[in-house]
C-alpha cells in the first residue's frame, strides 16, 4: 500500500536518526512544479487580462459583450500564481493552497465539460483545460500526498 511505504520510510528514518524528517519528500521536485505553476498562472493571467477575447477567437465563438468578466477570471488565475510561488518557497506549508488549487483544476473542467456536452461551447475550448488544469493534476495530487503530514502537524496546534 502506498501509504505504508511513506510510513515505513518515516519509521526507518526514525529508527536511524531518532526523528522524522522535517522536510517534505521530493522537495526539489515540488518546488520546481509549484514555481512553474506560479510563473505559468501569472503569465496566463496577465495575457488573458489584456486579451480576454483570445479563447473566443481561437474557438470560433462569438466575442464577449463584456470581456471584463474574462479579464477578472484571468486576474484570479494570476493571483493563484502568486500563491503557487509561495508553495514553491515553503513546500512544507502549502497543503491548503494546493488543495484549493487542485479543486479548481478539477471543477473547471467539469464546468467546461458541461458546456461542451450541452453544445454551448465547441470541443476546441478544451485547450483552456489542457494547460490550466489537466497537466497539473498528477503533480498537485502527489504534492498533497507528500505534504499531508505537515498539514496535520500544523493543524494540531490550532
């Protein structure tokens, strides 16, 4: 079982050193992933805030009457980028930020799938979820698994 591998690693480390590590497993990997996610989200947010019609032109949809709504969404995505940079800086303390981020990366495609299945938006709009959501599911999930222990430990003092 995957959970017992982590538990066994912690037990082995405890047996050798007398203490459990205070750094997250795969720390460098997680730092790189969240740095990349942060830079990506900030860049996407800036681009989409200044050109909120790009997706609609790309997908052949009618242009928005109120593009400021998409610009606002872009700014929210950009702000998430700042939070992801903080997770990269302090990976032992970012579980909640990453959990909220992954929830958005799951709920967004569900909303888009609904629009596509109802015929409101064309399949070509899936490009929105390819780079904003799908590619992050596995690394964010792995991070949540690796950082769970730190989240639980930090919550005990509350």
